[in-house]
C-alpha cells in the first residue's frame, strides 16, 4: 500500500502544483483515432501557461493519408498563440493564464482535441512541459 500525502500551501518543498493535458490530433473524428501532438501546462502559483507541440506527420498520415497536416499545424500554432497571450491570441489575450488554460482544455469535436487534465508538482513548469512533451508525445 502506498502512502498519500496532502500538500498544503507552503509545504511543497519549493514545488508548485501544475495541471497538464495532452493535445491530440484526430484526423478523422468518426474513427476516434488520435496522435499525441502536444502538451498544455498551467501553473496557477506562477500564473504560467504554455503549450509545447510536436507533430509527427508520418504517424498522422498513417491514420489518414488524406489528413490536413497544414490545418493541424495551424491549429497547434493557434494554441501556442493563446498560451503566449499578446496580439496573436486575439480576445483571449485579455484573459489570465488560468482562463486561457481552461478554455483550451474544454472538450471539443475538432481535429485538435485536449485530453483529460492531470496534476503534478514541479519546481520548474517550463522544464516540466518539455519533459512531458518528450515522455508523452515524441
């Protein structure tokens, strides 16, 4: 049996809670097959949200030889833009990091879909996003 620990504010040993979700490219919605294409990560304590993406075109085309690779890449760029805020994010630029993350992980029926949200602890959210990308997407 494993022990479970509840981490309260100030007890994380310098680590902050983060949330993440995979971004999945679904070339044919009716078939439900997907390729992991990125990671969204949000850390409330640091007001940090980021998307790290990597599209394996060969895997995508193996699921659907007629997949719109350029369209999937454009959707991934749009997610990155929303995370970064600024002018490219459009109206979402006025929202805080948490609202942008929640909007991006809301279920949708498009070629780019978020997976379920998971949590963890980290001292470096940016490095954690890269680690998750390497572990779960590449």
